[in-house]
């Protein structure tokens, strides 16, 4: 007779290499049923963006099939994104499981492009995604998401605009495109908090926040208003950009915020005519900096005309050209961010 304990023992041999434990210990095995020589169960991934999902399914089936008497194995794959929010911490978005900031001290490094494509890539996996444009002075998200309408109010609350499977909001949706927002510190503080608490974000697995350049009012307000799961630092590979990116890293560490990793944008250019690779801004600097700072390196993006064109047209590259090499890089970055969030939450729960 096959028992539930037999199945669990077999599945204890399947390890999650990123989390460093077996699937049973991680409570990822649910609903075991044994009907004669047929065994069925559910594998609950820590994120729908898990790149190891298919591998887990294959390894779980192999492990259970090795049990004497098992002829059929049926596995249901699903996902449940976790959270590690401390109940005593101020939280203006209690329906959001994880808040992930994307930023850098230096402007023009591609923070918004990374934030938009990561948000859409995560939404494509089935996760519930929000995107907040916190760059008050230079809100690019409405253009990159193809926003052509103003937000709607419901009982004094603002409805997020839904595009490409992502709920997003930006100050750029509230003012004409050519109108500058001229605010000082107190107004920035109030405005960011209002975007967090007065927008009906609903139940979200991840809220991606596109930050403005710098280490001032907006990052500080964000870290004081919500339990930040972590931050992603975007940089270009040349030394001038890396030196200021490391300032952002130190700022977040001083604030007690987890660094989920670094992304190197504009890493290289491949000539479409001859295929020659040119490292216009150098290459590999962010990976070296991440190694020295002991933080994950999340990926390397090329200078790609299609990235710019798709953003200008309101259709992020992961949608506009999903088979392109650059879109694959964005999806890889999104998956690694989700994996880092899972590991951070697991460690936080383990410490509590």
C-alpha cells in the first residue's frame, strides 16, 4: 500500500536550488491523494514567474514514480506569492503583498523601461501586478503603457488604469502632458502617500514602483509609508553611472531595505548590419559592482532600437516583440526579481 508519508518522503528529494530546501519543507506540496496505483498532488510555487516550474514538475513525477506500486502520477501546478509584512509597520497598501522599488541615483539609465517591461512580464505569468509611477517631475509611464484616458474616481478613490494586464497610476495621468509639476519636499511627501492610499490597487502580488533619480524625498517617503520588500538598482556599465548607483545601494542599506539586485542597461550594441558587438558604455561593470557589494546581478540589457520604439509606442517590448532576445532578457530579469522576493520573504518568516 502506498501511503501519504511515502509520497512525502519521495518528494523530500526534490530541492529548490534558490531557496536551499526541499519542496516538502517549503510547504509547496499540497492535497496528496492516493487512489490505488494513482497518486495526485499539487505543487504550489512561490511565484508564477518561477523559471523552474517545469523542472519541478518533471522531478516530482520522477521521484513519485520510483515508489513501488505507482503507475500514474497527476500533478497540478499553481502558485501562491507570499509576503512578509510586519503587522506593526505602517502600510498604506495593505492589499499588496510585495512592494518592489526600481531606482538609481542617476537619471537616464532606463529605470522606467525596466520597471514597465518587468511589470508586464510578471503579469504575463499570471501574477497580479500594479505599477506606480513615482517620478513626479518626469512621469514616463503613461506614454510607455499607452495611456490615453484620465483616471476615474469611485467614492473618493481613484481607479488605477489597466493596460497590458497591469494596474498602473501616475501623476502624468492627472495633468496635461506638457504641464510641469513644481513641488518642494512637503508636497512630494503628501503626493506620494496619496498615490499609495487613495488609489484602489486591490489585491496585488507585486506593486512595482518606478522611482525618480536621486536619494531624496520620494525614496524616503516610500520607505516610511509601505513595507518595502526590496529595491532593484538600474545602472549603465560605465564608471560614472556605477559610482552613483552604489550611492543608491548604500542609501537603501542604511534604510534597512533589501537590495534585490542590480540590472545593467545599455550593456552593449550589436550592429544590425554586420553583427559586430560594440561596448559603447563599457560592459560588465554592474556585474562586478554587484559581486563586490554582495548583491544579486539580475541581467544585462543591450542597446536595442526596438526597446525604445516599443516604449514610445506604448507597447512594451515583452509584448511588442516577445520572441526577441531583448524581451527574453526582460523576462529573465523579472523571474530573478520574483525569485529574490521569494527568498527574502522566506528568510523573513524564518527569522520571525
